[in-house]
């Protein structure tokens, strides 16, 4: 790995162990085995490094797991795929608990920083496009606009359900079966 990758790995390690607020640039550089100046050289600031490290960690952990659940719904109706996906999300949340906590902590920092918000905006567009592509691959009967809209909906629901799951991991606010009932009711089915 190069210094950039080492810094991302070091940042994830420190953030997951201590939280965003207690992660110092010095701690991150030490965990990465690089100089403190490397943070500025590769990322411009500790905040940009933290945003990228958490985006990658959640994108890899939760994103890959969601992609697998979406793919598992291939060959079923899009509504059955939605049901299956959301019934599998509590396990995804459990497997990414610490990264989700760090991400929530980071959101406050991002909302207060125009630079961080712009950086995250680029990542969100990528996440939406990725989920839409996976939905389209699993359900080719959907047109690209429908798949993209469903991918965005999945992302939004994952954020809300993830926060509720963190508040009470033993309680699922809404599962896939309940979401399917709601969608059928909304569509008059």
C-alpha cells in the first residue's frame, strides 16, 4: 500500500476505535505509519481524510452487502426484491455497527462544513448510481429511470432505518414485509 491507502486504513482504524471527535491527525498518522505532513499532502486536511475514510468504509461494508442482497432478489419481482433486501438489512447494520456510529458522528461535522458537504455530495452521487445499476442488473424489466429511482429510495430508507436500528438494535422499525404492504397500499394493489 502507498501512503494514501495507509492513511485511509489508519483513519478507519482510529475512528472505529475512538470515534470521530477523538481521532487526532497525529493518531491517524501514527496508525498509518506515515508522517503527519502526509495527511495534508494526500487529502488537504484531516477532515477530508475522515470523510473519505468513512465513505469508503460504509461504501464497502454496507454498500457491498446491500449489492449482494439486491442481487439475491434477481429473478423475483422488484417488490419481492425490496422485501428480501429489507429483511436482510438488520444483519448488515449489525455487521457495520461501529462504522455506522462513526458515520453519524461525522454527519454533524459535514453539515457544518461547506467543503465536507461538497466532498460528500460527490460520494452520494456515486452511491445512488451504484445502487441503481445493481437494481437494474437484478431487475432488467425496469427501465433505467425506474432502477435509478429505486436505488435512491433504497439509499434513503437505509439511512433512516440504520439510525433507528442504532437507537434500538433489538427492534426493527419496519421490515421488508411491512414495506411491501405499504408499497402495495400506496399503489392500490
